[in-house]
């Protein structure tokens, strides 16, 4: 294995193990910022040692042991005399001697370490926006830029939110608690939002070389399943689980052998996971039983269910999808929802009707650098035989796309539009 291969392996392992390291260290130290710093130091130690010693058999345990040693050194260096700090040192020493498996089972009422950290990050002392941003940074290891793209916010704004949120939690004592009753309900909406954003980043990565990040999708699905156990009568929890299960059922059909994206209408539906579709439809039915038919996640799950029930693209109930998007748009004003509604309208009423909606979104500040706006516009123009304009739109979309796979797809679509424009000129 070359040094470059080892470095890639280290970064891949770290991306998977990072949430567990931050979770465990934050729980022990009651200090989010220190836990993040120690996690980063463990990564640097791996980058220093593994190229010569090789990747250990249990890399996650190695990273955790390295971080704990540094935590002990830090606590000792500060010469903490308070009883609380003495207890922390004693606990860390005992855990280090026992060398617990960081992949071992769960130890709290919620039953999931990552989910517990999300509930902690979604503390009522933090603003709604800060909760989601902090959880995505701590748990998923998303960069500030990736989180900013998810919220359609400036990167500097997100960075300030994260810094303030970490300071607030650390100063509050950071109690790692299992909320129940009213407190659970107060935090649930933020937790659902965070899990939703985690899944979305895994389903279509905002940046990087790969279109999918399956580990994030799997983490979000696991947390979503636990949430329906923690809050069994919350319709939106079931709605979110349904949405994720139904979307994830298409994973095998969403990329080709080279990892390039395959658009929904071109996917081989025989490769969709029927068991996962049944689970999703079951969760959706439960959400309806609980009276949540008009909820944010339930409405989105109902939209995806229309695709899941269609054996072929031609059988898709686009009229119902357009109506569901209109209902969703009435619930939450979002230019992205309107853009999705335009796609549904294009299939139910035609591209001309949809183009009116899309052009009406051109002045939305949140979509200024959003690559899917010119991408959808390019598709509509192509279907209207306005090939030169379509090519220009796809080229703009390609320059805005931060994901390599998506950018290459948009470049290919621009070439297709240019070829179609040339053929049109020849035929004239």
C-alpha cells in the first residue's frame, strides 16, 4: 500500500469514526470544543504514525485510545482540583484500562450514541438554526461550506452560528440527557430536521468526487428508526422515516458501474429495493393513522411514494405529485419546493407551464448560486426545442455544481443540447 493509499484510507476511516469520537469525548469531558480538538489531534497522530506502522486492525479503537490519552494529558496539565475533574480523570483512566470497543452496544434510554448527541446539540438554549448547524458539524463532519449549501446561507453566517453554539453548550455544562415528555417534543422538530439534512447530504453529496455518501444515509436511517421508537405517536417521525426509506430504496439504480448519476426517469426500477419500499409505505401509513397527513415530512414521503408505486415512469401520477407539492409549498415557503413543483408541473401540464414557474424564481437570493435552478431550466428549454438556450443553462449549472459527478453530468447535457442545436440548424 502506497503512502497515498494509506492517507486515503486514514481519511475514509476518520470520516466514519469522527462522530463516534466526538460523541464519546463530549460525553466524558462535557466540552464540545475540546472534544473536537482532541478528535483532530487523533487524526494528525494517525497521519503521522500509520504510514510507517500500517493501518491498525481496529482503526476506530486506535483513534479513540489516542484521543483519550490526549484528554488525560490535557486534564493533568491543567492540574484540575475540583471533584468533578478528578472524577473525569478517574473515569477516563478506568475506561482506558478496559479498552472498550468504540463500536460496542448502546448505553442509554434512547439507545443510540449519535442520536443522543443530536438531542444534546438541539438544546433549547440554542436557536433552531444553530442546533441544526452544530449537529451537522459535530455528527456528520460536514464542512462549514457544506452546511452553508444545505441551508442556502453564507458560509460566514454558518461559521458564526457553530462557534456561538459550541460556546453556549460548553458554558451550560452540556448535560447528556435523554429528553422525555414535553422536553422531547420541544426538541424533536430540530432533531428531525438534522436527521433529514444528514440523509440528504448522503443521498446527493453537496461536494466531493462521489455523488452518494451511503454511510450518512445509513446513519440517518438508523437514527430515524430509533426516533419512531422514542416518539411512537409523532406522525412526523414516521413521515421522515418513510421519506428516507422510500428514497433509499432507489440507491442501487441511481448510479451506473462507473458511479455516474442515473436520473430518476432513466433508472431501472427492477433494481429498486422492494422490501425497503414496503417499509417506507408502512411508515407512511402509520403517519396517516396518527393524523399527520399534512406534515412537512409526510407530504414529501407521499410524493416519493407516487414514484415507488409506479412500475414504469409512464405510470407515475404526476398530477397528484404536483398537487402535493402545491400543498407543501403552502405549508413552507421555499424556493426549492417551488422548483420541485415546477418539475412536477412540467410532467403533468408541459414544460411551457413549468418554465413560467422557474423563470419566476430567477430573482430568489437563496437560489443565486444553486445549480439545480439553471439545470431544471435547461431541461425545460431542451424539451421545448430551445437547444441553444438549454446548452447555456446547462453550462451555467455545471459551473455552479460543487459535486464532481453532478458537474460532469451537466457538462454532458450541455454537449447533448449543443448537438441537438446543430442538428436543428442542418435540418433547416
